[in-house]
């Protein structure tokens, strides 16, 4: 009898977008992952809070979807790294704060 290894669920991270406002009606990360797996198309997800470290690095956590618990999940990151963008709301907030100075 063959021991077939379970194929991992691969989640490709393409970029990170920072926002100053919380999304009004965010879909759960779990729901977005399900949709992406089903459609085989990319989805944008809200991961939560970021932590900026003193050494210039950044940390964030991604909640594991319930239906993937106990299964192998691989987060694929491009060799070049992840691009970090400022969302439109963050750009507007920075402009507004600079005008107040």
C-alpha cells in the first residue's frame, strides 16, 4: 500500500497594502481563502494588525481557516519579496496630517 502524502494548500502572497481605516464590512479571511481555492483566482484578504519592530522589520499574523486546520498550508512568497503599498485612505490621511502642520 502506498503512503500518499497530502497535497498542501498553497496560498500565494503577492503584496501587502496598508490602510489607516478598518474595512467597514470585511469578509473573513477564511471565506476569502475558500473562495480563492474554489475559483483558483487571487483574492484580497484583511489579515489584521501589523507590528513594526525597531530593527525595521514588520510582523503580521494570518488566521488559519477552520477547514484547513490539520492540513498542510504553504505560504508562497515571491523571490523578490512582497511589495508593500499604501492604500488610498492612508495616502489621504497622510496628506491631511501634513496640511495641519
